[in-house]
C-alpha cells in the first residue's frame, strides 16, 4: 500500500474530480468501520451496553456513507462519516470514565478533514469538520463528562481501555503525518517530473524553431529577392508590380514572424542573459527607424523623436534595440496611413529614463492593458486583417525586465496607444 488512496479494486470509488481525497476517504471509512466494530464487541464483553449501542449506530452510519460513496454522493458521504464518528466519540465519553481516554480521539480528528477533503471543494464544510471535534471536546470539558452520572464501567476496568485508546490515538496522528508527508513527496516528485518535461519540451521547441528559422530564411530570401527584381523590372506592368509588392510584403511579414517566434522560444527556454553597458538611446533608436523606413514611406507615417534629457541608459544594446523594434513595429502596424508615431525620451521615476512610443491608431482599451503583454494575445485582432503573432509586447516585456526596467501602457484608446519603458540611467 503506497498511501491511503490505493483502491485498485472496483469496490473503491473512481470520481472524476478530487480522486485522491475521495479514494482516501473510502480507505479511512473502512478503518473507522473496523474500529467501530471493535468498540461494539469490547463494550458488549464488559457489559457497557449504551456505549455498544452508540458504536453500533456509528457502524450503521459508516455503512450509509459507504453506500453514498458507491452512488457517487461523495461530499454527503464524507459529511455522514465524519459527523457520525465525532458524535459517537462525544456520546461514548459520557458513559466511560475519563481514564478511558475516549475523548482524545476528538483531538486526533481535527486533522482528518484535510486528508479526506480538499479546501477547494467546500470551504464552509472544511471549517465545519475542523471545528466540530474542538466544539465537542470543549462541551465535554465544560460539562465535566456529565459529572460521572452516566458512567457504566469501573475506572479500574476502563484504565485498560485508556492505554489502548492512547496508543490508537497516537497511531492515528502518526498516520496522518505520514500521509501528509507521502502526499507532499508525491506532489514534489510529480512537479519535478513536470518541470523536467517542460524543460525538455522547451529545448526541443527552441531547437526546432532554430532549424525552422534557418531553413525558412533561404527560400524567403529568394522569394523577397525575386519579388523585388520583378517589381522593379522595366517591362513589368502595373498589375505585375502590384502583385510583386504584395509578395514582398507578405514575405517580409513571414520573416518577421519567424524571427519573433525564435526570440520568444529563447525567452521561454530562459536564454536571456543581458550584457549591460551605458549607451545613448538615440544612437540605438535611429537604426530601428531606418529598418522600418520602407513601411514608414509606404503608409506615409510621420515619425517624430523628442528628447528632454541627455542621460545615457544602462542596457544591453541588442536587447534594447529589439525592444524598440517590437514596440515601433506594433505602432506602425496599427497606425493608419498618413498617421503619426512619436518617440519621447524624458526623465522617469527614481532616476530612470523613460521612453514613450505613441501612435494615432485605435488604441488598446484599459481593461485589456494587462492582456496585451500575454503571449499570442492579439485582442480584437485575433481574426483581423493585421498580420502579427501576438508576441511582440511579450518579447519586449521580457527583455525590459531582464535589463531591470519596467514597461506598461497609458491612456485610453481614443488617444491611440502609448507604450512606455523605463530603464536605469547611467
């Protein structure tokens, strides 16, 4: 028996949810039924008929709980099981002298609900099960076990019960701790296995994306080169030039998606190790604007750069450039033709430098600001016409955090999208 939720037998319940707790409850039920039968027999031998009758009632209640488990009423079954056993111990304590240690079982039952139930199933019921034995035990103390008026056995006889009851209570408590330890170990092993499997999957995904990126670059370069030659061929008709332009734009978008997927795979694999050094932010922004010059000219977007301080920033130049590229690419994508994109550099909080990229696009609703940074989350563009993989802001956030910076969104959608980043000043 590995731990209490064994149950290879078809007699054990097989629920779809909270399987461990339900099957463990059935095992505990069998143990309690055996202890109740022992109580019936031992009390009959010593002519303690009231206590034997109470124990017989507990056996019947446990049988009803087993039937409820069998028909799938698992919550009600555990309610009947724990309530009936607690009440049986409470009532029996009035008929046995205190040296029988019968009431000690109530203290052992305080931790039992955490074995047979989950806090996620029903918090009120868990609170009830934990409070019930304590309330019953306090009632015994307050009434002083009925002042001994109902005792059926001589204290010298019940002293023998006291030793066996104490041993069973301590055994019960040790079993609970043993069970908690085994369950914790099993969850820890399962978590470690899941983490190792995730690491293997991430490595395989990264290797696949690297290979895919390399394999796609060669044909894409040929397609883009051929489309460019066809577009600028002196004998090309306007229709051919238009189709060649579409091919070139689509190929560029596909290449961008490939690069973003590769970057995201590196991030999920944990391969983000920035090499921080002081740098002038303008010197890193200018190449990004030139990279998107064709897109800017094609959509006739005006780009404005303003700088209100002369601080350098402590960043990884390659990562910082990629962050600006991802944010700037999103701004150009969603800004309409003849719109504008503005880049502002100014002082941030606590000695940081803030860079704001603002556009005149549709903007992102305030309730979607947090979702915008989730991977593959394209908000209203999930089935839209704008190309993109939904990982641009995710990549930007990961790189900014790796450089000990912050990133976020400002304002309402009627005023466009305003993405800001703050990085340490040099």
